[in-house]
C-alpha cells in the first residue's frame, strides 16, 4: 500500500541528484574558465599550467638581434605590452660570445612574452630572462611534490617539466636552510627568525620577498620585529600568495642597495649570483651571473649595481652558486656552476594562459 502513495516527484529529484553527482565527479578535470579573449583564469592551487605551444618558440642569432625588436613589437600590438612600457632587452647590447655563449631565445603568445639572452658585463657572462604576462596567476612557485614536507628533491628542469613552465628559474632552495619566513598557497609554513644562537630572536634574520595575488613584490627586511601573528595579518592585508626567503634586497626604487654584511650568500666574495626583479606590473627580469669561462665573479653589492642598470624598480637576490639556473625548452639556458644541475626543492615559474588546444603564435 505504501508504494501506491509514492509521488513521482522524488524519483525526478533522485535523477537530478544523480546527474549532479555525475557532473561533480568530473569537476577536477574541467579546464579553468576562459574569458572572452581566450585567456585562462588559472586557479591558485593549480600545480601546472596549460602546455606551451611549440610554434610560439623562436631563436634569433646574435648577429640578427634586431629581429627581437619585432617580437617585442608584436607583444605591444597584441596588447600584452603597453605602447610605452620599457623593456630590458637592447638589440645593441654587448652580447656574450665567449665560452657557453647562446643565441637569443623567446616565446610569445597573446598572454606571455619571454626573452632570454646573455650579455658580457664587466668581462663576465650574465644571463637575462625578461618575462611579461597577462595575468598574475601565470607567475607561480613550485615546491617539490607540491608539499612543504616533501622528502625528495629534483632537478629544476624536472620541476619545470611537471608544471608545463614556459620558463622557470631557481628560487631560495628552502629545504637547504631552516630560517626565514616561508609562505606558500597563502599559508605560513615557516617562521624562523632565529639565527646564530637566537641573536635575532623575533627579528627578521634575513630579507624576505613576498609576492601578492597581483604579482607584485613586497618585502620584510632584516631586523624588523615580527611574530607569526603579525606576518599572517600582513599576508591577509596584502593578499600574499607566497614568499621567498634568501635575499638580500638588491634594488629598491630603481637604486642599488649596498650590502656590507648579510648572514647568507657569501655576500662579500666573488660568487655566482641569481636574482629576480620587477620592472612594472606583471613584468619581471631574472638575472644570473655564472662561471662562464671561469672568470672572477661578483659580490652581492656588485651584482646589485649591475642589476640596477636595467629598468627594474625592485630586485631580490635568490640562491646562487650551482643553484642559479634558468630552464627554457626543458633545458638550462645559462651555464650552471660545475656544468651540472643540482637537485633542489623549489622553483619559480611562468606559464601561458592560453588553453593548450587553442594556443596560436602571433609570430606566424
């Protein structure tokens, strides 16, 4: 008798629920939303970006460096670069032609411009990587195994491959050192301001670079007093996504920052250096100084002075030595100390924001 009193409505509801459950099953595999311009809005917790389009890569011989100006012009024409936005690349630069010299390399689609080249500065081999992206979600940090507690380390080229990075570079190699403030995916995972037997208890022992959800650089400087609670408030107030803990700050307001003493990085010795700077909103410049032909290298202050010769508003020192590396097309672009990649715990990387199946090269 109870069956006779059942209404057909619950049956329809069950069908709707089953349909929704079926759809939810596939939600993790749904491509991020695409705007009217075809640009992906990449989720903050994504562990990789869309696949780069092989047709968007290009190589330019050093003797034809002026051809890179055309690549820059196309980036302006597409709206990626503003008409009057300064670029670091100079076709008349003194390009490095010594041991481990490289051609100019680039990647260009409507959402990302990457230019890589080497200059000879002060008789030394310097590698530059200029990046402009359309959306801040294209600038990301990758931890090995996507976990702060990962047991293993990997080559930077392996981490870059996992993320579908158009270009990737070393960060701070956070597992190699236990100090500093490390934020990742909006969470503060490390707050260790102690250094040299608690000399800096509750005071920053190093400069820390914080990156906002808008892709801008903010700093907490050595010697500032902080607590975990104050840093969490700072992160929330400034919409912080992640941090990098190495330093020091190299350039501020376009001017080099002298460094007489700093607890990490052999700052007063000639050493291979690496750093990243911000030129304008969503416009960045990575610089590294490596062995090259085994010539002498720079102190941190010298590195800062030469970095400031480029149009960066601010710049920050990353881990150097054998860790200093930029990966492009799956391989190191710069010469790495000792000629071999080092296993590391993290990278910074940039991705395209075009759907993998729809990427087209404006350079064609």
